[in-house]
C-alpha cells in the first residue's frame, strides 16, 4: 500500500513547531472540536438537503410516495460514491496529495449553489418518471451532496493521523456525524420548513456549506502536521506503519447483509406511512431519524440500550406488527404507526449492532464504511427499482421483516435440541392452519375479510409465533410462514376476488369484484383506499356511487353546472374509476387530468368500469400532474374544475395551496365553479381551504354527507365531503339555499398554505 512520506521536523518553521507541540499535544480539545464540528455540519447539510430537494420535486410528480424512495436510492448511490472516493483517497495517496485534491473537490459545488430546480424540464406525462427524477437529481444535487458525504469516512481516517489520544479508535466520531444527520432531519419539519421558504432554505444551505469547507481544510492541515508529532502516551502506532488487515469474504458479506436489511426496511416503512397518510417531509424524516439514531446509539462508546434488551423486546414488537399487517389496520394513526416505527427501530438496532460487533481496526475504516454503503444501495435498489417490477403488491416490506426475524443473532437457547426438521414441521402445521381456515370459511359462505373472523385467527397465530421466540430459528420461520400465508390468502370469502392488479411508480392499483345483496360490484383500490365503485347490473351501472352519489354533494354540484352551463367544459384533476363522467350530457366536454397510466387504463376499460365508455359527453384524458397540466389550458377554459385528489391516502399538498387555487380560478370562465373533494379519514382540509379562500376574498361552502344508512352503504353509497368555491357569493346562490351546505371553518391564527409553506401536522386526525 502507498503511504504518506514522513516529513522531517527541520522542514517546519518555529511557528509550525509551536503549533505542532502546543495545539496537538496540549490542546487536544481543539482538535476534537474541529473534527466534530466538521463532521456534524457536513452530516447536517447532507440530511437537510434530502427533504428540501424532495419538497422541490414533489409538485413535478404529483406528490407520489415513490418520489422519496427514488430519491433515497439516488442519495444512497451518491453516498456509495463518496465512500469509494474516500477509500481511494486515503489508501492510494499521500496525505499532502489527499488534502490538495480534496480542496479542489470542495470548490466544485460552489459553482452550482444555491440549489434550485428552476428551469428544469417537466417529466413526460406518459412515461415512468423514475429515470427523469434520477437524472434531474444527478444534475442539480449530486455534486454538493457527493462532497458532504465524503466527510464522515475521510475525516475519521484523517483523525487517526492527528495522533490525538483517542485516534486509535475513531469510530465514536461516526456517532457525532449521525447525530448531526439526526438533528437535521428533526429540524427540517419542525423548524426549517415552518420558518423559511424553500428559496431561503437553499440560500442558508449554501452559506453553511462555505463554513464546512473551511472546517475541512483546517482538519486536513491538522492531520498533515500531526503525522510529524510525537507518538501519544497511549502508544498508538504511527499511521505510516499501518498494515493491511486481510478480511474473509464472509465478513464482507456480513457487512453488506446487515446494512441491506435496515436500508430496505427504511424505505418499506416510509412508503407504508406515506401511502396511507401524506407525502410530506415529516413522514420521510421520522423513519430516517430512527435509522440514524440507531447508528448514534450502537457506535457510542457506552451503549445506551443494551443488546440483550433489544433482543428481548423485538419479538413482541414484531408479532404485534405482523398482526396489524394481517388485519390491514391503518387507524388509529397514533396507535398503529408507532408499532411500525418501533419495530423498525429495534430491527435496525439489531442489524447495526451486528455491524459494530464486526467492525475492523481503524486502518480498515474506509473499507468498512464502503461495504456498508454497498449494502445500503442494494436495499434501496431492491425497494425502489426491483420490487415494483417483480411484485404487484407491496410485498418487499413484510419480506424483509421476515429476513430480519430469521437473522436475529443468538441462535438456539441453551438446552434446546430440536432439529431443523422439527422446526419446519411446527411451522408447516401453523401455515396450513392459516391457509385452511380462510378457505373453509370461504367455501362455507362466510366473509373472511371481516375483522370478526380474521382477528381471532391472526391473533392466535401471532401469539403462537411469540411463544417460539426463544428459539430464534423457529421464530423466524414461524413469522415468515404466518405473514406470507396471511397476505396471500386474505381474499377468501364474500369480500371478492382480484380481477386486475398492477403496480406503477404511483402505487398499486387493484380491481376487486364482489357480490352483495344480489348485486355485483367492481371496486378500484389504490394502496389501501377505495377510489372507485360501480354496480355492474345493467339497470344500475350508469348511476355513479361511492363518493359521487346523486343524492350527495357531487350530485348537487353537477345539477348546478348542468342548469347553468348546458354545454359545459369541465376539467377534473383525478380520474379514479371515471364515476363523475356518468353525469356527462350531450354537448359537454370533459378533460380528466390523471398522473397514473395504470389508473387511466383501468377507468377506460369497460371490462372493469364503464362510466367513461357509457358517458354521453365527449371526454379526453391528459396524463400528467393535474396542477401542472391544467396550466397549459387556455385561461377561462372551464365552467367547472373538480379537484379530486384527496382520498385517504397520500395527499398531494401542492394541489391545495394558495398558488394552486389561483391557477384554478384563472382557468375558470365567468361564473364558473371550483369544487374540491376532500374526503379523508386522516386529514381535515376544511380549515386549509377556508383560510386560502378568505385570504383571496373568494366565497366558499361545504357539505359533509355522512348520514348514510346501512341500506345505502350496501348499495354502494359512501360518506363524502365536498367544498365549492367561487369568485363571488352570487355564484353560490343555488347552494346557499340548500340546508346541507354551510360556511367553511377557518383558523385565523394559522398561516396560509403556499407552495413554500404547509403544515399537515395541524390538520391530522391522530385518534
């Protein structure tokens, strides 16, 4: 290995000698402070950049949950590049050349700051935006992010050369680096996002980057001069005498494997939470914060949480999560989602703890981090790119949970002598039970999808798994068998069968066919939310149901438009099953804006839904983000604009800001109407729209249609909430006479949502 050439003491001036002797030997605190500050701020920049850029790209991609997963793959790939660069630098170049080259690299991002997506081309509406997103991130974000990711391994390796008394084991500095990352993630949603618009966030990031450059340069000088300082009393060997440590391939694979598991789980739990509630930085950063916290804890000199305690708690947490996944529980939010986060945290603690237990000497530090980064990238690629191609449902999340359960260290408890054949026999019997019971109930005509039947069966299975948790191998097999069997066989019974399922960048879309009260229905499910429903019977198929029932607020809106504008031009953001097209009459022109090509293919295929094909109106579908696409239409083009993008799953925040409302109003004809469908079991958007309308001086009314009888529910009618908005009160006269329509609530002390500011925390239902 090429090592740095030792400089003679005579080459130093008296001032340099004073610096070396006094600063390095008598003021080790200054060295530690400089390195810690550089590592902390670099990590802070790296992990504040991620949610900031995520906020920038979300409006261009319809607020899809996959945006964050794709971004994470990009960040992990750049992180791998940064770690590879650091490994090359420290293992192939002398210290002086390392510093000179790295200073040049530090200067390059200054040409691209501040970070902005202004002028970036929009993605094509009909294409998968993954490559567009990765390319945009590469051009705009890669250089600065690459530089700040090199800091952690590089400065830790340089710290060895300082001859500081703690330099023999610099891994504790990795905890400081991850602490900076953790604080950045917490500061963004709770402080930076609220206080600073995106442009000011970018400017502040640029200024802080300049400070980091100075600190890294100082750290490099300290390391260079420290190579000539006397060896500390601790007896640490000079870095020039380092010996390459040979590592078995099995150890390297162990590093990759235990880095892969938590990386994949991070994206899995993030997608699960974002899909069901909202795509906002808060729900990105909380799982990532837990992920980083585990690094802080396991790399600390004194463990805060013992390994034995984590191993004892994890089985109970995992079987609880398995039970919630099997019954498909998503609420109450304050109860369900902490179980996901706690289980993820414990799993990451176990995996990262195994990495720390197998870490190499300081001389192999950069190699160790390089292989950890490889595992992280593989986890990201598996979730964001490979899983959507091979799974039609979100199977990667439970699959990796199973791998973690099987990989729990510790093996068999003392005294346990059962064979693998015995383990598999018990598990096979349990899995057969999970499969057979739903099948028998289904053949008996009972509905396995009701919680009354599912809950006791799955609760018993989860409890059985927990009883075997002392036997690590048996526990892993049991959890895997129960979870996979439950997910694959939840469709038995009257709840219906899947007639179509496909996964895209924007999520999983399924069409479920079922019978109820002698009628046959097709239901469109996106994620865990029903977005469309149609009665397939000949006499009822033309009647829109679910949230679009004629006796509900959607029916009121369409009667008003048909009376006022017989040949109306209507724009609708969000297609769903195309149910609103059933209101179309001859002479009307409908334009649907839909971002997901899979949803478009389902709604336009009469085998699944015939609302579009049976509509009397002429219609077209424009692929792309609704807000961005509607801007290309003529000003004043529409008599009615419907914004139907707020079901009980991911909320595209950029479609409900003040700027968005101004865009919609600009595209309304005189006397036109703007309608928002805001039905959502997690989020109350009424005060958001009320505040925006008040700030713009527009008139608004709302109708909550929740008095639905059991008989109506069986026929397909569902509760819904609709808001109508117009530039003048006179345009809403027909609604004002209807007692079900009322004024919107407002929050006078709340900030108006804009493209630069939103606060979903204040409107989430946590019960």
